[in-house]
C-alpha cells in the first residue's frame, strides 16, 4: 500500500532499525519527496551514539534526493514528478539569520538543521520538506541522482569550508582529515583557486582518494608532527587550514600550521570530546597574529544547491569515487553498521530505493 | 648638546628610568624624528613587568609624533622639519605579509612591531624610523600633535578591532573593557556603522567615558553575568563582540554574547594569563554556529595613518578626552609609575618634550 | 464605512487625484496595514511624468508605515495592531536573486519594486503587503512613525549607496546631489566611516542641510568644475563618489572626481535622459584604472529595516530635518504638486492619516 | 662584448627594429636581469600603432623572465644568478595606491606600468627592475622559464579579471574574446570556482583553445546575438562577464549577458575606439539593477607572482598551449610582425635568448 513507507530509525542509543511509517503529508508551502537516493553521514552515526539527543524512533538521514510526490498549497516552484535535491539544512528563508545570509543558523544556532534533530530525517522512502519553494532544487536532466545527492551535505559543507578559508588565488591550504567532508574540502580548496593543497589523514586509502581529488601533497600523522612539516614545506605556514574532523588535536594543528594573517576554517563537529576547545596561545600569536577562525554548518537553500549541482553537471567536480559501497534501503541497517565501524575502507554508502 | 638625548628605558624587571643616549642616525631609506608628543601604553607596562622579553636598557614607547630631524639617502616623501606621525608598527612594506596587506605581521608573526621589541622605542627626544617613505605620515597643519599621537596605536588598534568585527550597518556591538584600546574600539564601532554599542567595564569613570565616546549602553560586570544581559538586551546576542582586555573571562563572554553567525574581534594581548585560551563549545555552537574569531595587531603604514588623522582633522573623532594626565619628558618615570598602578583614573598620560 | 479608503492615484500623465478604493484583503502569507505616515518620493513624480509606465488609476506611493490591520493565513511574525514599517521594496525572499542577497532584483531586474509598478502603491489609508513575514518590521516603541518612515526608502537607498561605495575607514567621499536620497547618502557616508564627505548641490538650502547631516565641505556646481575642485581638494580624487541624481553630467563627474582604484556608487535613476549613459574613457583610465561602478536599488526585507530603525532609535541618525512640509492625506494632491515643482525648498513632504 | 645588448625598439609609428644598447646598471634598491624568455603582448602592438605615446627608440616588452645579473645596494631578497620573474607592472610598494593594494595604479592611474611607458621595456637581453625586493620573484626550480613568463602579464591580468568578477561558487561566467588575456580569464574563471564558463570568440582555433582551457560552451558571434544566446542558455544571464577585448560591442554584450546583481569585469584596453564607452541603460537596469562594473590592470609585486607560479608549478594551470610560435631574439622583428597581423593562428610568440 502506498501510504506507509520504510525508513531507518534511531531506536535506542547504539541501535538503529528499519521501521514502517505513514507517508508524510505536506502542509501549506511544504512538499513531500519520494526518495531515490540517500547517503549515510557520520553525523547519523554520532546521533545514534548519543552525541545529539533525539527521541527514540526518530528517522535518521539528511542527505537524500528524489521525485516530488505531493505539494501543499502555495508551492509554485516545482511540480509533482520533478526530480529534486534538498539540502541537509532546510531554512525558512525568512528569519533574521536567513535574511542575513546564515541559512544554517535559521531561527537560532544550528537551527536550519531540521532533519532528525527537529523532525524525521530523510533516509526513508518518502520525506517531508518545509518551505518547499526555498528548498527544493530541480536536478539537471543530465545529472544522476547518485551524484546529485552529494550536493545535499558533503559538497555544501566541504565547499563552505573552502570558501570561508579565504584562500588567495594560488595560495596554500592544508585540509585536516580526509573523510567525506574533508575530501570535499580538498576538492573545494582546488575549486576556490588554491595553488597547493596538502591533505592530512592517517589512512592510506583516504590519502590516495585525496590525491585523486586534487591534493598535491598528502601527509600521514604517523610520520611525525604534521603542523611542523607543513610549516617547513610551505616556508612558514599555509594561508588557510581546514579542520574536517572535530578534534582538539587537529584544531590545534590547524592553528600551528597556518601563517600569520591566515585563516582556520572549522567544519568539524566538536561535540564529542568535551565542553571546551583549547587554543594554544603561541600558535595564535597571543591573539594578535592576524589569524582568523571561521566556523560553519552546511548552508542550505535552492540557490546554492543549483550551483553545486552545476559543478557536477559540467564535470568540474566528480564526487562519485567517494561512493565506496551501495545498498538497497532494505539493507540500510547493514550499511549503517559498516559506516559506524568504518569497515572495509568505507567512505560513503549510497542507499537506493 | 644636540647629539645626546633622554629617553625612558627598561632597566630591569619592574624598573624604568630616564637614560641618556646618542641621538640615532638614519641609514639609507631611514629617518630620525625629533619627538614632540608621546603616549604611554599598557603594553609598555606589560613589557616592564616581564611579559615580553627585551634587553635591559632598551628604550620604551611606540606612540610618538614629532618633526623630521634627519633623513637617510633615498628618502623622498618628507623633508626635514616636517611634522610627522609614525605608527607603532613600522612594516618594511616589502615582505610577503606586507604585500598581502598584513603589515603588522611583517617578516613573521607580530614582526611589524619593532619599537622596544626589536630596537629602541620612541619615548625619547629623538627616534629612528625604518622604511621612512612607507612609514612617515605628515600631520595635517590643523591637527595638533597631542591628537595626532592617538593615531599611532590607540585609534589604529581600536579601529581595526571594529573593522574586523564585520558589523552590518545598524548592527549591534559589545566592546569588552574600556581602557584606551577599548574606548577606541567603542569609537570605532560607531564609526563603522553600528546601531547599538554596548560598552563593558567595571570602572565607573571608564563607563562614563565610553558613553561620551558613543556607547549607547554601559554594563558593569559587578552587576551580574554580562554576556547573559547582552543576549537579553539584544534579543539573542550581538552581531559582533570586541575583546579589548586580553583575558579568558572576557574572551569567553565575547563568544557567549555573540549570536550565531556573529564575529568576535580580538584585540587583547593574551600573553599574561597562561599558555592557552579556552573556547566554551556551547557558546561556539560546537564549532558550527557560524561564529568567526578575528585577531589583529595595530596595522601600520603611512596610508592608514593619513586616514586616521583625517578623521580627527575633520572633527569626526576626538580622542582628546582619553588624555587624563600630562607630563614633561623629565617626569616620564612618574608618568610610568601612575600608568603601572592605574592611579587616579588614568587612561592615557601624554608626554611632551 | 471601514471597507473603503482614500488613496492618491495616478490618473493620467501629469495628473494625480485622491480616489476611493476598497480596503485590500490579505491572501495567505500576506498582510494589510492601516497607514499612519507616508512620504512622497521623487520616483512618484517621475512615474506621474510618464517615465515609468503604469496603468491609469494605480495608487502611488511606496514609503509608508502603519499598524497591522489584518493578516492572511500562515503569517506568524506580527500580530494585528502592531506598528510596522515596510520597505519600498518587498521581495518574496525565495527567488534566486533573493537567496543571492539581491532582494531589490527579486524575480528579475528591479523586480522587488512592487508598489505602484506591479500593484497599488501605499499612499493610501490601507495597503497590502506580500510575503508579510519577510517584509513587516515592527517599529521600536520609542521610535515615532514620522521617523520610522524614513527607513522605507530614503535611508535604505542612501545607505546602500554608501555601503557599496567601499569607503576605507577615514577615506574621502563625494556625494553628488543633495535631495533626500543624496542627503541620506551623505549621512550614510559618515556612518560607514568616511573621514571627509564632500556634498555637491546647486541649491544653498540643500548644501546647508548637507552640512547639518555631516558633510565637511559643500560645493556649488555654479562655482566651476566640481570634479576638478574635488581632485584638487583631495590631492588626487576621492576614494568614492556617490551619484544621487540620475544625470549624465553628475555620473561623469563621479568618474572624474574619483581616484584610481576608487568606487563610483550609483543611486540615481537614469531613465529620464535617454537610452545610454556615457563613460569618458580618460576618467575611466581606458578601462584599466581600477575604478569600479556599483549600482543598486533600495534593498528590502525586515532584517534591514530593523537595523535602519535601530540607527534612528539610538539617535545615531536623525533624518527628521528632511521633513520640510506636512500634510493630511486629504491634502495629498497639494503635497504632490509641491513635490513636483520642488516649491518652497521642499525636500520630503510627510503625509499623515 | 658584455656591456652592450640587443633589444626590440619602437622606431616610429608602425615600425620596430632590433637595436644595440648599453646593458643597464642598477641604482640602490634596483636590479638588472639577464633575460631568458619573453612574450610579445598585444599591448606592444598597440604601442607601435601609436595608441600609447612613447619616445622613438624606446625598447618594447613587459613580459620577461631571466637570471639576476647585478643588484644595487640594499637589495636583500635575491642573489646574483638566481632565476626570477618580474611582473609587467613594477610598483614601488610605498605610494598610497600600493599601500591601498592597487599596485597597478602606483603613483597615479596606470602608474605601475613602467616598462616601455616610463622606461625601456624588457624585450631585450637585459632589463632593469626598480624596487627589486618588491618585484623580483624567484622561479621555482621545477618550473621552466617558458611557463614562468606567463605569470608576468597573461595570468596576472586574466586572473584578476576572474577575481574581480565576483563569481559565486558554481556560478556562471561568460568571457568575451579568447586572445591570450581572454584565454587566461577563462582559465581564471574555472580557477575561482565557476560552474559554467562560456567563451566567446570568432576564430575557431581560439574557441578550441578555450575549450582546452576549461570553457564548457563556446560561442561564435557570427552565429547571432551572443548576449541573447547567453541569457537563454543560462535562463536569465550569467553571474559574471569578463571583457577581454577592449571594444564597445563586447562591453555592451557583457552588460546585456549579465543578470541583475551580476558583475562585469573589464580587462580590455578601450583606448583604440574613441574617447567614450557607452552603457545601454536598459541592459544596466537604468542604473539600478545591482550590476557592478569592475576594471583593472595587471597587478604586480613578488607575492602575487609567487602564487601564480605555484599554480603552474603544481600543474594546476598550464598556459603552455598559448605558445603557438617560438623565435630567437634575433628574429624578434619577424615575431612582432606576425603578432601585429595575427598571422598563422598566433596567440603568443615566445622569444628566447
């Protein structure tokens, strides 16, 4: 029957499961999308680990694309049946933060992040979209769902990390950690004009992927102090460092690897390690070395999605190699388990429906 | 005799004294200025307290104006006898950092700060200026030396704090601490278009001065949690917070008082409290609330000095009320002692020659 | 009876008249405001002169504030009875241009400008507001309607001219023409940190007002080549020039008065003079002197309105002296006639209800 | 004998010739470079055509690299024998424009452009460099002279065109004319993150090269109104258009092809067509469509050169295919003749020594 659907839910700390649910219905200005492809995110894993508090039974997922299934009254920008991508962050477009351009902070800190946190996520056969005209981005005909789904979070997040990094044309960038967000930041660093990209990760496969995505140099933390080596390689430090892990050690390395006047662009979620993050004052020039720290969460909205998809559509960016594993929605539990344990060199598992 | 001069020197930790020295001579591209007015800076006090290591006998001071006394070969932009102001930071204008626009980081972190740190300071009857064509700024005829000297550090530092704060027109700003740098940041916040400036300080006289310099609201930390009150007053936090003290507590308050997407602009020197600065992660949105931390040191160079002096020359900015005390150079030791102990409501002691 | 209202309408080219109309009704997401204060704009005069083609009978006006009268379904940000200001430009907040931050270009070039052009204007006892949650800005209790109404167009337009002018702190600005928009740009130039503001106008009263609003120097074009004098006064040209008239001559003067690397910020509506605007190539450095030309139309939206009103609420900006004449809505025809002929030193006629 | 040298000189309007000259000598802070590779620029052709007035006998050329031959007193950043590149623009680094970051406007409009205009050019066996520490950029060991020479003007100019174009990540760009500057702008547009680059040129070989350098679509003006086709292809106009020809027609097309809120970045030298450039007001939204026009001349200085060379050194950018022809300095007259007549599909002739 078409009015129930399957989705992957948070059951209790450490446990997920496929559940049956009613297909959601759109209110005024809203839409419901029939999902065709999803990606599992490390944030989902964090959530199930209890880092983010969500009610039991809440559906997981925030990286999904599909086909418009139903629209509420007043929705004018899409028609039923159209292929669409929806950002992980779904702002209302109206609040002060949105009007100021900070869609991810819609209504308050991190408030644009609604899937899973404020309502059911979208790793499900259907999903609900608030403020549909603001958030539904038609997928170009020539772009596959399997690529388009990378615009939802990975590229949007990785690229804002690069955009915030204030890289001068031909400048130098170090990207710390080469999971999917870090790899996207590596792509992004090239995309915004970096002349040298140094990618850091302890896993050889990830360093190899980083090279494939445009890193000029890769460094393994096991080989010795990474920040020191970066300072040496660049004759004084990079222009910009991107933190894509969410750890005190890499945050600190970012500060130490960056030259005076440079920018540290943080993408990592620092909620796992404790209530504080520590700045070593020598690396920070005692607060006067002209270093900047930028932070962000995946920016949402249709307009950005269109531009991200265009980059894939013209072949400028191909995140495809990040899809290391594929599953049907029926195997979502297994996919989630692999993602949790980072088995088998998994980067991003793609779920199809 | 004209070839010796008096200057205020660091003698040993905690002790300063007037000393006799040869008048400096300019090398190629350099100049020597006969001093007419100086200001004592809290940084001088920090230096004498041992926070910055400098050799015994090193002259103090980095806020001075005067008259061109001699110039070395190749100096073309000024003539002997011309009234000039020289920034506390004297970049070479040539290194990578200077070409990138970070004059205060000339040659390396904080490297543009030469007076006292790398050579004799300028609280002396004469002082030496490197890269004279880059650094000597003629003082407008209608501007007094006693005002012009505020461009050397106070306004340049306070204003860059406001410029870095990324205040939207009509936005809200909180300035933490209302010493001379904080007061200058308060002036600066109005100058860059803030609609509401909240000034924080525990000393009533300073809060009064802050009001005189354009603060709309002043807060006394003794009256309860300042950050909380700011969040309440502004309905969610300021757009920008300026740290003008150099303390963990105020840095933390800046983070807590700023809304998602806002900017914390650090001016304070954090060398006094320990090797680290701590970021509370809740106030930082776990590294994802779009908050930015900018840092800087007084930007130098003639071009900026001209613009700062123009602001005083047209009456737009009048830092005069910061001059709470006046001394001849013969009384510099006494002036320094008062500055060290912050006696008698002292903000800035002016030294004349 | 409460369901009809009076408003000032365009009757035929050159003729306006008070007409009776049904009070508008809000659709979903929309609102109707009971007007308390309006300002007549030079654009209204242009429209009646036939420069902009609008249907006969269309209500004029786009600068009005009032009290929320009724709201359509889904409006959540205001309640009936609340005092509100509405920008002259009322974007939907959703289209690509809005998401890109160009609210005035909503849906296409100049598309955010709806009043009079796309629907009835708001010089009427009641007016309709599309996308109410995006566009209705509550007026602070301590701010009068008579001041708040300046945020609708004059300050929003004048200030964007200053914001786009890229004035370095303490830099120099020339503002060409001191009508209400030019005067607002003069206020704006000070507000964004200019060190010297030169205001140009041929009418002595306007030059006097310009001085009152913060101009340091005023120039009368009758006294000889203005651009030349500005170049001389500034030793090479201003950092930024603002065109607030919409004429070839002043546009050209802006280019000639600005130094290499400077910015020309255009606010003037150039529709009156012909199909082209001419750039003199010598003043433009043959297209290589680093000069920039920025253009804009009044940016809309609640968030900006709040910031503009805050500037008046804290006393930072007081456009009050622009209100040279006052009329009841019953005398709107007379007010319009005076505005058309610029009689009696009129700057802005205020209409009350 | 080593103290004379050969160089290509402007003899009279329309005529160039190899001449014998003394090897220049460096003054204080200056250097002399022994040339190893040069490129002939269309500007040289313009100069010989009389567009720029220069004295008879003046050496041509401003795109050269080589080896440091001698240095004057005070030069510290390079040693004799070091391979160096020197930008076409050689600012002093000290004037107001340089301190403001507009090195190409050093000392006044276009004033940083010294070679040929203010002193002998560098298409000669040796050339003189003012302000050596500011301007000499060591060439990375792994980068050939034949590539490094592209940093001198082509990449610096083409890329600033892209940098000034304010392309949002994944945005759309049209580049008008695909000579060497236009091709460099095409490379630059990709480099700054464009998602779609449309290159326009009437010559099939140039369109082919444009594709090789990253254009997604190429258009031939012979096939009909280019601006109209661009508006259609992009559903409303590009975010940014780059003018790389210096003609009224392409400038106008840039305005027409760009959407509201977009940027026109001018690189073309408009000195050949007449004293004015015309803006069609409909394409300009009557001065209110939020369109910006940016202009620039090749930015100079070592720091930028280093970054441009890094982009070639890491293989990110390879301008090599622009070198369509090669000559020894002995054949410079022939090379110049070919460049003047654009024979044989010539893009850039490389001169070796």
